[in-house]
C-alpha cells in the first residue's frame, strides 16, 4: 500500500520534518512540541523551526513504509537527510524521544567503495531515538554535512535506553 503524505510540498527546506503517526495522547504531543520549541535556535517563531506532517495512516508502520511514503515526493527526497517520527513510543515514553530515520538508502551509493560507506552509516541501524531537544542539532548537522548519521546513531547505541541525548557526558 502506497501512502501519499500531504503537506510535504509546503515544508520549509531548512526545517526539521516531523511525521506524526500517533494521535492517542494530545498532552504528550504538546509536551514534545514544547520541548522542540524551547530548543530551537530559530530567530523567528520557534514553531517555524520544524514542520509537521500528520500521517495517521502510517500508525504502526515500519521504517520502510515511512521512507516509501516520503520517497513518493521526489522533489523533496534529496533535501531530507533525516526525518523524525512521532510514533506511539514517542507518546508513551516520559522523554518523548522521536525516531530519527535516515533517508539514505543503499541505492544512493553507486559502487563498491561507496557501499562500504553505506555499511558504516547504518552500522547501528537506519534509525535511532532522540530527545526532542536534539532534533534541531541533528537536522542542521546532517543538512550541512558537518556530521554523519552514524555519529548520532552510535551515540544512541551507547545509551542504556538507545536514545541520543547529547554529545555532552553531563546531559540528562
């Protein structure tokens, strides 16, 4: 089943993209978005530092289904190094950690040498959880190619809960 996401064509190319798939807890959603807005470095309205696409049809969907829905929007595909998913785990967990998913696939790497790069990128998986306050940093660093996906996923892998919290050892 191919899902067409509405609202992607209106997104700001410089904003983090949040795909909301779970609508069971409005209070948890407000807490998560408040944390996103508190952590924004955007000069204007902090709510403009991220875009939300509501996708209840992707509730319970796996990473492949989410990526397939995004890839249908070819004009945006190259502009999205990572998407963040607000799923049922996000809404249930106290820390409201979003699922960060790389949009890079094996097909984006042409030859055997680049195949090794892909394998390194997904060494810890194509996804990891992140605290809402880290979304902007992850998005900006991947967008500008300052860092690679595995820089964040490896740090999340080291966390006892599998959540990227920060590169600072004192963050909590």
